[in-house]
């Protein structure tokens, strides 16, 4: 509806401007007044163009108003406010028309893609031989939402999990793991039994400490790295086994989080190892590669230290090795050349802002991108804090394991579900507890402006009121209970919606705002916009349900209409929550 409305208003404004000899190509700024008494929509076009037209804004507003008033099927009232704002009140009939069309549509977004943009979303990026901790949560779930949203709008999305699975850290793990594995093989014991992920992580920590204290161990680890890089078949076999053990646990957590990453999306640093030399050669052709203290670097004018000295992007280290920048540049080259990406999105913490600014600029300056017009976007995010406003850690100062945090969320949610609805079967209580607990953790994160740090609080995120996942999930479950009491099938219910109360009107308009919030997330890459929309929708539904009787409505047509409005609210909530990777239980 809004798209057609904008086009209509734009045509009327252009018609008036032509009388003043002005051809207008700029889009109008259609606003929603904070106070509903001032209309459904407002524009300030008269004030914007008054100087250009050399006439008072109120006169120009009057001429636009006159043309808009002829569109009686759209507007019940058009009026001028203040220095030239034009406030428009939609006709109930037009709201009913578009709402009922939406009810009949199989796609709540009613997408009509005019330009396909193949998009790569790089997120989660876990490290092999390390357990996922709370620091992995934000990249994993923010990236997953962005991929879901962009996909829902009709663009093909290629998910990429840039694993830390190569280089010295892996060599250190293999060095410590090899004797254990070889002994287990002789005894007929599997790697999973002798070295689960937690044990692999301990081996890495032990190797790190030993390398610092003993130069012989450090030398041995470096020798293992050389053997690995040269393709030693035994070490490569062990490396593959360690990778699969690590990722098995990662996929267990992904499943719990309802995240769509799969093994097919894995693109670790190892994937690009044979592309690094070619990438360096391509960069050399640009003439921007310079030697600095034995290392091959790119210096760009826009990057300088506080002292004003140039900051290098190290492409190849003095010992001939490569670092993160080289891997990222090789990945960009591959993603534009082989995957045909027109948009590449990286979801990492804010500490990597400078890194991505530099590699993006280097990729463009050196011309290594197959598509020079590809959009390169970094999505940074803040930290998760404890109640003490410091980064969330265990009492011993270690990172909180993500599996432990999620298990506690589910346990706490079970207690809430058991208290609120003890009549549910224990099996279903556990299922709802999983949906509510995991949903609460995810929503508490996603509902924040991603640039900000936020304080992690189980009590706050599991609350059944306020802007929380349980509040939205409860609204969905409450609507399902209405249909159970009405003895109506919620999955195939269909009736004509009519407006008989202002709360119905407001809720119908809010439901039709879904696409705008989804487009905003896909454009600005800020999931909290969708969270805010779903919360406002739930609040709007609550007001409707309090003021507009559904079950006790005596007029059958009005009752049927209100059930339809309820069901469309439910569908919208379920769809929006699904975009957030959160499940919507039908009973709580």
C-alpha cells in the first residue's frame, strides 16, 4: 500500500511543481506523525520546495492539498498544519482493500524483485579446536538474521563461515594431539573419545604456554606448520579429523540456536591457502606493493597513525608467510570472481573496524575484485557485558562457554513455563522452554542497536512483559488460544476484515508496515529495527484485544473480521520471529 501511496502523492506534488516550471526527480519523505490525531501520514514537501517556487509554503501546501483531496478513494481528510505540513488521513475503505489483499497473499512481504543482488554474508567464523563462547553469539545470530532477511526479499544469499582452521594455532594443536591420537589408534579408540572438543582446547592452551616457555617446543610447532603447509598426508589427515570433531559440537550449538549455517557453508582459511600467491601477484600488478622491513605491504594515503606515519596493510610477512589481510583479500577475489557476489557483508566485532576499512580499500585500490562495483560492508557490534558492566566472564576470568549459557537459559525458561502453565505435559514444557529460553537470549541481543554494548540479564530477557521474546511469543500463543476457544482452524481460517473500531484500524495499518521494517533491516543491517516493529505490533494487538471483544462479539461479520485480524497478527509475529531465527510456540 505504501508504495502506491508514495507514487500517488509524488505525482500530485510533481503536477503542482510543473506549474512553477520545476521538474522534480527527488523522492518524497513520507512520515508518520507521532500523534495519530495528526493523521496517518505527513509530508513537508511544501516547505522543501517553497523557496524554489518563490511562493509561501502554505500557498504551495494548499495547492497540493487541493489535488490530494480529489483522491477520495484514498483520503478521508487532508489538512495543513503549522508552516506547511500536509497531514493525510486514509479512508477506511482503502485500508480494508489492501489489508484483505494481504490476507489473501501467500507472501506477507509481497515482494516484487526488480534487481537480483547475489549476496555473500560472512558470519560466525569460529575457530577449530576451540569451544564456542559468548563472544561468538553476536556474530552468529546477527549474521543469520541478515542472511534470512535479505533472502526473504528475493535475493540469493551465500552463507560463508570463515573458519580459523589454518596456520600456527592448528599446527600447535596437531603437535600436541598427534601422540595421543596415534596411541588411541593402536588401541582402537576413536578421536572423538580420546579428544573431544574440550580436550582439544586444553591441548591448544597447553601448547601456547609451552611455546612461550620452551623454544624447542616453539621450533617443533613451527616445523609442524611447515609440514602441514607442504601437504604432509598424515598431518592433513589428522587436521581433517580435528576439524570434524570441532565442527560437530559447533553444529550442535547452531541447531540449538536455530542458525542456518551448514557444512556446505564452511570456507576456512585453509580453503584459500592455494589462492594466496596468486592474490599477491595480482596486487603486485597494481604497482602498490612496497617492501618494508622485508615485508610486502600496501600503503594507502587515508590510513595513518596518530603520529601521521603511514599504516601498512601487510600482504606477505618477511618470512614469506601470510596474515589475516591476505586471506581476506583472497576471499574477496574468490567471492566476486567465482561466486558472482554483488554485495559482501562481514559480521564481526567492532575491534576489526580498521582491519576491514583497510582491506576493503586495498581490494579496490589494487583492482583485485572481479566486480569493482561490488558493495563491501562491515557490520560491527559491541560487547556483551556482565551485571558489573564489564565483559561477561566466568568467576575465574575465562570466557563464558556458549553451550553453558544456553543450557542455563533453557533451564530458567522451564521454571517460568512450569509456573505459568503447570497443566502442560512435561515433554511439551521442555519443548516450550527450549523455544523460550533460546529465543530470549537471541532477542535480548538482536533488540539492541548492534553498535552498543549491552548487559546480559536472564531475569530481564525472560520477562513476560516489555520488549522481550517471551512477550512476543506469549502474544502469538494467546492468539492461538483464541482460535482453540472459538473452535476454528487457525491454519486455514479466512474471512473479510472490516473496520468498526479505531483499534482495528491501527492494528491493520501496523500489520501492513512489516515490509518496511524488513527492507530497513536488509538495507541498514540493523536487526533491532525488526525487533522494535514486532514489539510495537504486540503492543498494538494488546490494545486491540482489550478494547475490541472477539469471542463475545454478537455481530457475526464483525467477529469473523476480528478473528481474521487476530490471525494476521499471529502470522506476522510468527514470520517476523522466524526472520530472527526465533520459534513461536502455540501454547505457553
